[in-house]
């Protein structure tokens, strides 16, 4: 599962449907916020990666090569581009 697939799966499990399938679609249609709250989508590295902010400076995301992991919002490889709120 890739990052946007994971985001869609998680929101669907929470009963929220209609989240765009790609990070580009998320950037184009979801509201930007200046500071993330738990549950907000974090788009990083331009628009090439996304995850879900879980609080305390941590993000949960997925990559095809490493599966699902929790990492720092500002991990060396993870440069936040935008924080998005669904709804």
C-alpha cells in the first residue's frame, strides 16, 4: 500500500469517505491549515508523500517498500509541504 492508499484506508475505517485518491488531489481539494492537529493529513516532499498527523510531532504513513511506520513530522527525509484538514 502506498501513502495515499493508506490515508484513504484510514479515513474510510473512521467512516470518512470522499478523500481524494492521490496527494495531488488532496492538495487541490482539501483545506489547508497552518498547524496540524491529530487526524490532519500531512503532505511532504512537494506532493510526493503523505501521512496522518497523530500528535506530539509524529506522523503515521506508509511506503510500498517499508509498510506502515510512525516517524517524526520533521524526520530528515520528510519535509512537510502542507497540512490539510478533511471536512
